[in-house]
């Protein structure tokens, strides 16, 4: 005979008290990442698929 035990859930974790600060930090980090992406997109990239006579592969 199987006896079932009552399930007692764990208490929910409380949110951090300084949630506004966390949100501001995340917004700032998002802004920095967007700036980095835009800089990388505008950067001149060498075209490695161009033919170069000085390099030969065997």
C-alpha cells in the first residue's frame, strides 16, 4: 500500500529590493552593446575572398 505524502512547495524567492537599479544597469548595458554593434557594422572589413597574387595555396 502506497502512502502519499503531502507536497509542500518551496517558498518563492523574493525579488531584489533594488529592482530599479538592476533595470537601469540592464538598460545601460543594452545601450553599450548597441553602440558596439553599430561600430562593428560600420568598420572596414578586409575582403578575404578577393584574389591576392602574393598568396597561393597548394
